[in-house]
């Protein structure tokens, strides 16, 4: 079963970090890794966030959490 990225991002947007994290943590595709990295940024765990961004073949972005959430929504919309 594929991950519902919008559901995870919506949970994150609503401040439901634990629920979002539980949904994403069993997936390892590129988009899941990006979202997982974002969630750890929200949590304040930058070393774990960097790990997940690297798994997605990206550096952790130097943007705000709000900007990153928007970027992720746009990326999911274009897939």
C-alpha cells in the first residue's frame, strides 16, 4: 500500500506530529524521506532531519518550516 502523502502533510499542518510520524515512518521512497525529514525539523531534531533528507538525495533546505511545508505540498501535487 502506498503512503498517502497529503494525509501525512495535513496531519503535520494541524500540529499532529505523532500521527504524521507514525504514518510515514514505515516508508522509504524519496517523497516519504523528504516528509520524514521535514517532520524531524518540526520536532527540532536537526541531525535526524538531515539523515532523512540525505536518504532522499537532498541537503536539508535552508528555508522556514512553512516554506518547506508549501514546497512539499507542491511536490506531492506534481507527482
